[in-house]
C-alpha cells in the first residue's frame, strides 16, 4: 500500500476536480461559438450551485486560447449592486491585464481627435491610460465604453487573433436598479450588441445561477436572441462513475472501490458533481483508516450523509423560519419536488396533509422570501424550484429526525 497517495477528490467551489467527467456536448457548443466569424451568439452557462459551472468555464479558457482567442474576465460574486461606473471600471480593469503591454503610436491617438500630454511617440495601453481616455470621451457611460472597446479592438486586431472573450462568473449578481437610475446590466448588453453589429469579435460568456437568464431577458428582450443558453445538469450515470473511478485508477492508489460501493455513491450523490466530490473525499479517508486497522471497507453512507447535512445543508436551512420549514416540507413531498412546481400544487397538498393549510397568497409571499434567502428560485415561466440540489431529500430527512 502506498501511504503517500493523497486523497485526490476536491469538494469546493471552483476547485478543479481530479477528473472532469462528461460535459462533451457543452465543450462542443463552446467550440462552435468560437468558430463564429461574426458573433451572433454569446453564451450563458447556468445551473444550480455545485453543478460545475465554474470549473467548466475554467476549462473553456485554454480551449479558447488554443483557437487563437484572447480571454479576459472576472468573478462577480462581490458585485451585488454594481453601478454603471463600476461596470466600466470592471471592463477596463480586465482589459488592461491584456492590453497593458500593447504599444501604440501617439499619432494614432491624435488622429482620432485626442490630445496626448505624453512626450514620447509610443503609448502603452495601461489601465491608467484606458481610464484617462474614458474620462476624456464625451457622452454617457455607454458611449464612453463603446469608444474604449472599439479603440482596444483597433489596437489589437492586427495581432492575428480571432476575437476576445469576456467571461464573467456569478453574473446573476449584475442588476439594473431603476430606483437609483443605474443600468449596468442593460449597458453591458447594449455595448456588446452594438460592437457585434459592427463585426467586432468580442463575445460574452456569462455563467451563473438559474436566475441569470431571466434577468438578462428582463433587462433587454433581445437577450433571447443574443445568447445560447446551456443548462448544466447532474452528470449522467456513466459520467458519474468516471468521476468516481478515474481519480483512483492508478495502480498505486490504496483505495479500490467495488461496483457496489460505486453504485451507492452514484445514487446518493444524485449525479451532482459537488456531492460526488464530497462523498468520495470522505469515503477515501475512511477507507484509508479502515484499511489500517484491517477492517473490511464499505461506504459508510449514513455517516457521510450526516456530515454533508451539517456541512452543506444546515447553514441554508437555518435561514428559514419554522413556518417556512413547514412549507418546504410540503414542497419536498410533491412528486415533482426535484423539478419545477406551481403555487397551486403546494396549496392543494397542504390542504390534504396539514391541519393549518396554506392559502394561495401566503404561499406566494413565502416563496418570495425563500427566494431572497436563496433556497428557492422562480423560473421564466412563473414556476418555482429548489435553488439547492437534493434539498428535498435533506428536508425529508429533517422531518424524519423530528418525529
Ligand atoms: N464534470 C465534473 N466532474 C467531476 N467533478 C466535477 C465536475 N464539475 C464540477 N465538479 C466538482 O464539483 C464541485 C463544484 O464545482 P463548481 O464549478 O464550483 O460548481 P458551480 O460553479 O456550478 O457552483 C467542485 O468540487 C468540482 O471539483
Ligand atoms: Mg461557481
């Protein structure tokens, strides 16, 4: 037995798995998008938390670069209420990483009507330079941004590249705020649509929770046509098996799993990548300790489930009030709790199963607050779904524990 073979599994947001299973169709789709000469389609990559959006986005980057595309981007987790000005700064910050070593001639600047204070004949497109140019450009944020992006394209288009990708993770955090008259999302969409109409190959790749695409359409209806939406789902059975077995197939790996153990992990994880990594990581450690004391290893699924409940679900569950928990329990008992459901279905089941059933308006109101708490989301067609994978099974377990 090789004691130094480290546990390869990586449960954690954005942690690259030891083997990225499946996702061939999604990669093909991305390759198609970067084969466009004129950008008619951009990408939205969406799905529940833990389904593998971030790591898939990270694997697109080398694919893009191999195909002569440039790549800039950022994680928007922290930008809950970004203003238009902040959006412009965000784009220039990301661009500058790429352009700060690009040198242009002072002549080129004066030709387009700008006076340059610099004495040298060569100018570098640093962040400070872009911001100064942005400030000097007349007009609204949208005019300034268009100008900067077009200017950058003029400066890089002879580098023999196919285009430039702007990749934003957690993009559901972008919001228009009518009350504050700030429309960063609308501006982002307007700017890219305008550039793409001029055949400038700048493409948006946005990833985020299922609320992302409805938000885009809400801001600009043309988003319907502007984006190909890829909904990332749980892994298929074969791919789940690969995600479990590939990382331990090395002959030096001390952990071997029987078919039965693999079956248990596939079933218990529901094929959700985060849960696969979590269960496999725990199983691996337990196997190692059991092997040391000469025990016959198996997958201790109850113990692992308990740990998953406290590590992953409990924090989210804690955000719900007692009455909200009663509602969630009813929803978990719907035959379609794992898919989408309508308010009326919940009302009907509560009449059947509860002494104090919920009224229609009550359910509506509670689903709204549960949406804000991040436990539920509303899809484009006005139906609801759990915002956390396998939450229904967790809730049923809670219900049983309380009996
Ligand atoms: N295709 C895959 N195969 C195996 N594990 C994966 C796969 N995709 C994601 N994972 C694992 O799942 C977890 C969640 O991935 P992440 O990209 O952070 O999800 P999301 O961004 O959708 O919340 C990580 O631990 C990652 O290693
Ligand atoms: Mg992510």
